[in-house]
C-alpha cells in the first residue's frame, strides 16, 4: 500500500534505497525490534454509517512483517488443515 504510516514514508521512499541499505536496516532493526506506533484512521463500514478503526504501521514495520511472514509461512502453512481459513 502507498499509505503513509506514522513515519510519513511510503514504499516509494524505500525503493530509492539500495538493496544493501534496506537489508542492513532490517538487520539492525531485528536486533532489538520494537514496532512503532500505528497511524489510526477510520474507514467506513460497507452498508453502514459507522466507521471502523484501522491502524497503519510505518513502512519499516510493514517491511519487517513481510520478512517474518516469508520465514514463518512455509514452516506453518503445511501444518494447517486444508480447509482452515483463519476464521
């Protein structure tokens, strides 16, 4: 997503960095990782006048989340039932 988090950055800001810079930054973050606060926005619920809260993490936290997903998904996915959809 191109939505800015609390750091005001988007994926386009990360694209400007070299691969080596991104990798080194993630490595440094993972040594003592603490996610930053999320940016809270309220989006409308379909078919209702109500809104629901949505927390938007900063771009670096999203990147770390994806790195962790890439490691854990192939380990965990085969252990789940074929018809388990997380609901």
